[in-house]
């Protein structure tokens, strides 16, 4: 017996090789099936009464229904929906992934999340990369979050969105929020309402490398990214940030960033050494340093009394040795020797 037969779908989905169904587990998955018409969700109703997990990743839904995505049918057991489009009317949904889109919010979208009051995970990775007025978009986003009353939301992912700042009250609509992912943005510091971070246990502000042109193209906005922002701006930790972070539990913050070390760095480096809120802080190093011989030195070890300001750190390039370069040099020496 063909083992693939157990994954065959019913109804119209049986015609698509990209669709696999596990009826006994209540799972339907159609990856890159190129669906355009949301009528496919109505077709699910006729054949699957106990849906628990629905994945329609990588499709091309253009027009969304103004009513519930599944019509009059209520899928009370559905807990995970992963689609590349919009939806409405799923009161027991726990996980929503809207990553890799170019979402542009409108006034009519404010009620978007009010139909999913039990969300615990909301993924918006690379979801707001379109070039639009960020001030207006932030206002609409916060109004949408506030109106949704997502009191059960624990995980919010806003990574890879070219954000140069975030709203001060960003975490406030989510009293249960424990994980906030802001990595790979263009933040210079983080200024949010500390009273709304009481339950935060994981906050990622990392950006470990400069974006290459290829990566910018993959993120869909090479022309819109100023060259000055292709470097991580989190090269030091301001007093405002240190005051905010100091209130967090141990190992809350992830800060894999290209830090600067010079005569002006003593305050933040001293704080890094004394605090317990930074996860894996022993791995943090000076990406640029003055004098240059301290490039690559660990923040917890660099001798502060030897740092100076003789080098303009904003003008220099990173001198951290690359594995390939070192290996090539050894190969060249070996080749010339023999």
C-alpha cells in the first residue's frame, strides 16, 4: 500500500499535490498550492468537521470575504491557523502567523483582531516592509492591538520590519506578554513603558551583522533602506535603556549586536558586567574599538582604562577577523613555503 495514501485530502483538495491532510489529527496543509479563491475554506467545511490545525502558507489569496472565513461553520477545536492572508471569526484561535507580507493598515482594519480574543502567539515577521508612513501605521497598529483586548497573548514577533522605533506603549495591550522579538530592526535604543513589561521573560534586540545587498533584496526594500541604517544602530546601551532593562528578570535580554568600545563606553560596559539581565553576555564583543587592537575583545574583559578615542568608530570598518580570511592566509603561506 502506498504510504502517501494516508495523507490524501478529501474533496477538491485531492487534486492538489501540494495538499496533505491528516484527518485523524485534524490537520490540513497546503503549502505553495497557489490558491487564489478563499472558497477553498468553505470546501473544507464539507469534509472536515474537527479541524485543529490549518496551514495555507505561500498561497495568493487576493480577495477576502467580509464575513467569517469559514462561513457559518464554527470550528471550535481549531487552535492554529497559518495562512498568508487575512481572516475573521475564529474565536478559539491560539496561533496566528502573518509573516512575510507587506501589510498596510487602513482605518477599516482596526477590528481585525477583535475576532480572535484567545490568541497566545502573533507572528508579524517581515510583515510591515512596505514603504508607508510609519507614524500613521503605528497609530493604526496600536489602536488595533488595544481594541483586540488580547489579554492572553504571550508571544509577539515584530522582527525584520525595518523599524527605527516602536511605540512607547507597544507592550501595554498585552498583560500576559512574556516574549517580544524585535531583532533585525533599525533600533538605536528601546524606549517603552516599563510598567507594561512585568511578565517579559525574553526580549530579543539582536542584529548580528550588516545587511548585504542580497539580503536587503530578499527583505524586499533595498531601495528604501538608507545606507546609514544598514548597520545595526544598537552599538551602545544608553542610560535610558539600562534603566529600563535593569527592571527585568535574569537572562531576559538578547543583545547580539556590533558594539563600540572607546573612551565613551565605560558606563555601558560597566553596566553589562554588573547586570544579570543579559543572556550570554560573555559572548558580546567589541565590533569596533579604539585603539583598534581591542576589536574582538569581550565586553566583560576589555580593559576600560586602555580604551581611548583616537579612532573614529563611525568611520572605521569592522576589523574582526573572518574564518575564511584566516584560513586563506595559512593556505597561502603553506603554498609559498613548499
